[in-house]
């Protein structure tokens, strides 16, 4: 295992003592429970029994000391928006698309080919990748196509729920349905969806696409969430063509139903092209309702304002929701991976630090490490309702990502290089799975 000795210079052995100090650790302000009260500059973390037992200015010498020499220390990542059921479909022979709805159609046409073995291979590959990058929890959607299913939920749902049990203690997997909003118009299908999502301990996720009738169906999602006591998640406004906007409807209903703290809206690309007054009013409504927002820069940069065929043109609209304006209103804002290596997006590796680096450029994030590392750690932890909020404090898990960079410039210019992941205070094998394993998808 490479422990990046050349980068974190020979300071971290493959196994750490049960009690030790990590000195010279740079902790972003927004990720410390004591926030800005602490003086600036590197700190010392005392690890004991898999947890942080002290955060201090100096080690006391009661245990071995390892000098990180200014390396950045982050809590392990939380990814609030992934599609493990579709991941690596390119390796299975599908083609990448430049249009959201063509990609949806391509994946739907492929469902009959999916088997438990194939899903386990693709999903397992994704989980091992996320683990190596330092992710401790993720939400994954599963396409919830119209039944008949032959069991509780689609096959991919059952496989994901089984993997959740197998991965417990390493990555906390939150399963989430992805049903088109039309499915809720059928009371029998809606009832079954709510019951099966609840039985799987999942989140009720629906896709609200831009059609005039969809806003009228959104109340049904809240009805179902209330009935089965479920968190709600919307794929909403993933387009750049006003006037059809569904986020305002979701925000109004979330406020009226008192469900905002349990509601998350992903994509919201439309906000980026709304006129200023309409955008401001929508964000005000989202803030008032308490809804969380998730931006997906990788996929949206690929799919939005994309020419469908040659001659290709350079996009002018980039489809990133107004992150600054949302954060300024106190809205919980997170960044997610979205699709990886499937018809929706040709790359992606489920690495929240790469996503942060991309968002820092795409949205011109100010002070991206100090102020925005929360978007891949504490904010998604809040959106998923995780037990640990992700803040670094005495008593929190020693589930950490240590990056040799000492500041945003160093970390975000080499996001993939040299990180060490600690789980329960011990370095984990950071080896990424080999793409050649996926060759079996074609056999
Ligand atoms: Zn998505």
C-alpha cells in the first residue's frame, strides 16, 4: 500500500498506535466544532480508541507524535447524490449521451440485461472506489421503473440494500428511489413505492421533469412521504428552459407541510438562468422552507446547454445552481458526484474532493477549502440525517482524510495526489480498484 511517503514524508506508518498525536494538522475553520474561536495555524489532534480525544495547540508527550507538517485534515466525506445502479454502464457497452432524456432512455432499454451479478460488480466497484477516496456515507438512487417487479423493489434496489448491510461500518449507504413523478398518479403504484422504500429504510426520491402537468403531481410526493414517514428527495429543474419551474412548487409545499428539514432538491440548474428577481424569490422560499440543495457540477457541466450532434458548439450556460446566493441565505448546500462512467456522464470517480475542486472553478467559490469543504462533509451529513454531523471535535470519530496540501491552492490543484484516509484512527488501503475488473461486464 502506498502511504504517500514522498508526500506526507514518512510520517504515517501503515498502522498507527492505539493512542497517538498528529501534530501540524491544518483544520478548515468550518469543519471545527469550535469554529473561529481557535487561533489560526496548525493544531494537534490526539487519537485514542478510534476517536479524537483532544484538539490542542501542543502534544503533551504521553504518546507517539507524528508531524503532518501542515497537511490538511478533513472529516471523511459524505456524498449525497450518486447513481450506483447505473455506474460503469459504459464498460458494459453503452454509449455516452449529450442529452438527459436520451441517456434515460438508453439506461431503461438496458434494464432487461441487468443481473444481480452484474449489479454487484458495478456497485461493488463503486463502493471500493468511494472507500479508497475517503467517503464514509453516500446516498444512491435506484431507478424505480414501473412495476411489475418480482420482489420488494427493483432488482437494483434489493442488491443495494444487501450491499448496505454488507458495507455497514465502512460506508453508510442510504438507498433512495428514483421514480418519475407520474408514477405517483397511480394510487396502487404509489402505495407500493412508499411501502417498499419504507421497508428498505430508504428515502423517497422522485424525478420531476419539465412538463406542464408535473407541478400538479408534486403534492402526491408529500402525501406519500407523510404517510410512510419518509425523507424526500427531488431531482428537479435539471434543465435551462423557462418557464417551467418546479422548485418553487416544492418549496411552497415543503413549507406548508412542515417537511422542509426532511426535503432535498438536487440539480436546480434552472436557477442559473432565471431572471434575478425570480431566482431570488425562489431561493428565499427554499430558505424559508428549510430545504437543502445539492449541486452536481460534473454531470450538469456535461449535459446542460450541450449540442446534440455535430457540428458541436461550446456551451454558454453551465447549469450550476447559484451556490453563493444559496449559502448567503443560510441554505444547506452540498455537492454530489451524480453519475459516473455511464450514458449521463463519461467520467467521474466518486471522489468528493475532486468534485469540490471542480465546483471551486465552475462556481468561482470563495475560499473553497475553509468555507466550502463543508459542502462535501458536514452539509451532506445534515441532508442525510447522519448520526455524526462531521464536525471535528473531541469525541468525534477519527474518520479523517489527510491531504498533504496545506491550503486551498495546494489541495485543490492536486486533489487526487497523496491523501491518506484514516478510519477509526487507522490508515486504510487507498488502492483504487483496477478498471480491468470491469471487463467482465462484456463477457
Ligand atoms: Zn442524479
